[in-house]
C-alpha cells in the first residue's frame, strides 16, 4: 500500500485508469465499520483508495475538530490489512490552500435530523466529498448506512451533478452489545457506554413491533423510541424522527413507503447517532440496519 499526501501524487498514481477504482472516504481513527467498507471495495474493484482527512469545513465553532481522535499509523495498518492500495492523507493546507471561494450548498435534505442542529455541516461534507471525487475519480464510492442523512445527500449530489460514480451503501457495523461503531465511542465514560446500548435496544424493539404490525403510525414509532431512551438517565435526546428515505419528508403512516427511523442522543459530551430503515414491505427482511 502506498501512502500519498498530495493531490498531484494521487492523480499521478491513478493516471492509468484501466479497471474500476473504489474510494472509501474517512476521517480516520478507523474501526471495524470502516474496515468492512474497505473490504467491500476490495471485492468489487480493481484498485482501492482510502482517504483519511479530518475536514474542518464540516465542524461548527463549538464542535470537536481539535479533539477528534487521530492515529494515522494505526489507520495505515488497518487499511493495508483490509486491502487498500492507496492511503490518501492530505493536510488541511493541501486540500484548502487558500480560503474557499466556491463550495457546495445542500438544501432540503440538510434541514432535518443532524442538519437542523449543525448548520453548514452538510455543505462541508458535500464540498470535501466532491473534491475527493474530482481528485480520485473513482468508479465506486463506499459509505456506511449509520450516517444515513450523509448517504442520502451524497447520493443526491451524485445524481444532481452527474458524477459518473456508483454510490455503494454498506450496513452499519455494531459492537457485540449492539452499539453502532463510531470513532467517537472512545469519548464515552464506562457508565455512558453502558447506558448508550439503549439506542440499539430501542431501535430493535421498534423493529419487532413494526414487523408484527403492532405499530403503523410514525408518532407511535417516535413515542416508543423516545420512551425507551428516557430510561437511560445520562442520555439527552436531540431528536427522534420518522421520515421518508432518502428524501427525508415528514410522514404519518409507515405503510407502502421507505422510511427512516433516526435518532441523535448526547451522552455527556459525546453525540451518538443511529437509525433503521423501513422498506415498506410486508416481510421479515423489511428493515435495514
């Protein structure tokens, strides 16, 4: 595996573009969820590029840019073991050599869920992903479903701006106790970590009730999930919502449409997100996790 730090070197390394190129964009501090994306890209593509870049454009003034966990040596080891051919690790000055004059603006899709409390966040995400697409020019790009709003925005960006790229959604990977894997999990105290398992428990419970037909209304979903999370005293709910997916529109009924049940909850200084997606089908495989 080659470790490349500059845009010029990355383009030179990929100048021979025969065959497929899979891109796995990350902010580093890789865990098994990232590894599963790299392994899927390795199965699908002739060459695999993993980017590690903590993007300042997607952090608000009170967010955790400076304390975001970083361990490039470990990232390189995990990426190479998973099958990456190139690890692209540009600096902030390499990606943004001057104040950005042109960037992408995301409308509609960014106004709910995480975007409601993080203005400008998804503009920053879309801008850096578009830059990575231009630099690497992949045929495929891999994103985890845990960040479902981000995934929906990237899919729409590719469609709206005619990027010739296939976006490949990959399932959320979880710890043995069900907590969705996240680089931010390392911030949790022991007690916060124990209580955070309520998020997956609530989604699993609502999954069961939807599959049994006991719940058919969006407000029932929200009430059940909120009620369970509120039994964890250290958890502070930012949102629990049931919306259409991927267009994130409000709904009343679950039936016959693709729906996301998404949540964000704070445990101390750590913000955790999770979700489940209802496909609208009347069978046991109707929920995507």
